C-alpha cells in the first residue's frame, strides 16, 4: 500500500491512498482499495503526533474458495465454491498515533476502517521501533484484521505478529 498527499498548511492535507493485500489464510484471498480523502494533524509536538484521515473509496475483493457438502444425497456430495469477485463503494478512515518513548525508541498505533454496504474491514496495527542508526531500525508489530462478510470455514479476525528491519530513505525519522 501507499499514499500521496498535498499539504494546505502544516496541519491539513488531501490524500490519495491505495492498498493491495493477498492472503491465502484470510477471509478474502485478495483485496484492492483506492481512496481519496482529507487529513488533519490534530496533535504534533516533539514527542508525539496524532492524525486523522477520512474520505470515499472503491474496493474490489475475492472471497476465499470454500467447500460445500450436500448431505441430502447418499453418498454426500462435496462441491468447491468460488464466490464471485465483489466490489463496492466504501468510506475510509484512518487514525495514526506516534509516540517517541526515547531518542531511539518509538511506538506507533494505526487504525484503518474501510466500511461498505457488503463488508466492513478494520485493521489495527501497533508497533515498537528501535533505531540503530539514522536510516536503520528494528521493529516488532502486532496486527489484527477483521472482515464482517466471510465465507463458511473462515474466521472474522486474522492476527499477525511480525519482526522487521526498517530502512528509511534520506535519514528521515
């Protein structure tokens, strides 16, 4: 995923965002989202930053293939079902909070909501990064993803724990 924005002033901006995710173990095999919106930095000082984004978007996704068993006949018949690709207009919202715990350690919390008439997708990420140099950091993160509309045999909630090596271009913090 990625985003691009234009700042009107130090706090307000417009943003265009796109996201693609492919996961064989989630309720949807793949998802792609494009959105536009308005963002605002509510709080920003030397230690912390809190920002919000909201706007309309468009989402396409492929629900996972599943097996259906018909027990009304003998022997039972198993059929593979591949649901059609879904698409819908959504509302997208994002809340991002960053906190510098020390000069080299930071905490980041991001909550994403993509809400449509057919599916509601929520993603929450929390991570702790420790800078080793101006451009290199170690990060551990925990992510939860929730889909309201799922196929039989899958769960609404998908969790992921990661460890990462992060490289920042240009020495940005």
